[in-house]
């Protein structure tokens, strides 16, 4: 999956776009003309006897009884308290067709992979019909109750729909254990301003996602597209979860960045919205290697994120330097499960692999140790630079909580595999020197990298980039390629399943 970047000013403009139609109205709004307006518009004599004071008393009661069903109960309650329990949406938008227009948008929520029922579409449309029928409402108390019900249902649905389209239904940080990508969440104070918009139609137009990727997946969903090799249901659900991912505010915005898509086993360097370098990668071992669980049919236990120890995390950071001919500080988990096991079988294994053993910070002679009985906790292992070093000739460093990086590897045959989830969590590069050339450009630093990588007796060298480059490690299983063809990838970490199960809980 390749994300297209944009300049910061453009991003900022897009972020504030939904609010260009907002106009603040004064609090404590009084409507002495309420009865006249409602009667003239509905031709229902019942409305001749309504008053703002009578409505506000009923509104308080209905609002209190409906709190448990609201997406943002505290914010909505506070908003109407500040506005003297005024029927703001009903009075300002019922008779200019805005509420009918919005109800039609809610009805089409399935075009986004969302369930229209989440937005109380049927209830809203039923209430609107009563206002259209001059005999639909028969008493003043019924008028107050229906106005209050319509006001509350619509306020809740408008905010929920707005948040869903701009930020998604699910917070990825809450469902994934290894998700470390900066993701903007809804600002509920700002979201409440939608209740004061002058034109609801214009507002809804403004928040419709316009990203080409989103539109391509939306078209596939609404046309019941079926992917080769997938069932109709699996195709549909895969599209739905990737539409949700596209709604998350976690996308690259820089002119240049490095992006790795875990299920695609590919790295791309993006510049001004186009890939200028693409290469195969190997990433961490997945829990769903055989695709035994699919998004269409899965064990309920797969609906909760339980990552394998070696899965590559999702994250964003900045590549700041490279280590040429790196020393590999072997993690304790790998040492205990693999290194010591192999050393117990072959007393020359460690020396042949260039692995040095340390105890209490001091280098020790490994061949004098019986690894079949040795206390594993007493030793540390480091692999010297060389042809056998698991990190290869170069690794690319960026700050992250998971201690992962991009690196070279001597195990080149793995790049011929279709499913390349074979690493211990870091990302192995198919063409690391090409990435170095792209990031450093030609010049003394790149020349030094080439020289040191080719050295017969290599020494570790750290070289800093002239300018830090953003890196994103992401997880996308469906996207449109440059020709517009939809690409699908296996859910190797089962993250589609986790996301779909969470979307079901959210009500889609």
C-alpha cells in the first residue's frame, strides 16, 4: 500500500475544512416565535400552543432518559444546558430540508461499510414524517416529546456520523497491542460545533472522504466486487476494515518518507506522492501464517489481539542514522531459545558464527562452557561484524519502543518466498544499499558506506543522515494500485479479524 503525501499547509486546510461552514450562535437563545413558525410550516394547529418554556421542560426529561444511548452524553447535555434547552436543530434545519438531507446521508452509511441503524435512521425518518403530516401530531405534549426526541436523536447521530467519517469507528490503540503510530482522535469540543453549523448539507459534503484510495474501495464495496480467490463475504469484510483504516488520522503527510506494509512484504520510498524506490522485505513471524483464520470465518479467540512474540509492530518514527557492519546484541529471548540450543549441539557453533560470550560484562571463552547445563541468565551474546552477522552489513536506526529497525541480512533466499514473515520482528531489506543511496544521496557519506560494506575486516561505523527521514510501518490488506486494480493480501497477523470484530462491537 502506498500512501500519497501532501504538504503541511494542505493537510491543515483539509483538517479545518469540515468547520468552514460552522457559525457560532449565541447561548441562551429564546424563540418567542416558536409557535408561529411551527404552525406556518406544519399547518398543524397543535403547534399554536407550544412555548419555548414548555418545550424546555419536556426536553430536559427526555434528554435525561436518553443519556445512556448517546455517543457523547456529557457533551450533548452541556451543549443544551448552555443553549437553554433550545430546539436548535429542529427550528433551524427542519424546514429547510437539512434534516431530510442528513437522514438520506445516514441511510447511505453502508456505502462506507457502516450500519445505518447506528445513526437511528429509521427513528429520525419516522419523526420527520410526523412533522410533514399536518395531523401526524395530535397533542401539545406529543409535539414537545417528538421535537425533543428528534432533536436528541439527530444531534447524537450527526456527531457520531461526523466522527466516524473523519476519525473512524475504532481507536486502533485500544484494539492492537503493538500499535505505536501517532493517530489523531476526535476533539469532542470541536465535534460539538457541528450542532451550530449553518448548512448541514454543506457540512456533510465536506466530510465525505475524498482520498482516491477511499473512493476506490468504496466503489468496490457498493458494486459488490468479488476478489479472485476470495468469497463474496471475505471480499466485503476485507474492504470494510481497510475503509476503516483509511479513516484513521495516522497517514504520512511529509513530502518524503519510507513506508513498509507488513502484509505486502514491501518497502517503498515515497517522494511527492510517488514511489521512487521499491523493494522486497521480510518482516516478523505471524500468527496466521497458514490463513487458518479468515475474516469471513474465524475462531472467536482470534477476535482479540494476541500477537506472536516476533510480530513486527505498527509504528512511525524518524530514521536518524545507519550502523555499517553492525554488532548484533542478541536479545535474551533469541539467545535462550536458539543460540544456546545450537551451541549445546556443536561446541564450535558460536566461534564459527562470530558470536562472543560475556559474563558480568567480561568476554569469556565459550568452548569451556557446557551449554547443556549452563545457567542461561548469566551470559550475554554479541555477534561480531562479518558475512554471518544476522544484521548483514547495515542497519537503519529510528527511535521506537519495540527496539526494531530496518537491516540487511545474509539470508538472501528468504526474499524468494511469497510469504516473507520470517524475521524476529525487525524488517529485513532486499536492497539495503539502494535505500542508503536514496536516503544519503551521492557524496562522501554514501561512498564511506559502500567502502565499509565491502571491507574484508569490517569495523562498526555509525553514520548520521544529513536530514532525518520519516518511516512508517503499517498494515494494509486491500488497496488500489496505480492502474486502479484492487490488490488483496493475506491477513498474516490476523489483524483484519481483530478489527472486524471490534467494528461489529461498535455497531457496524
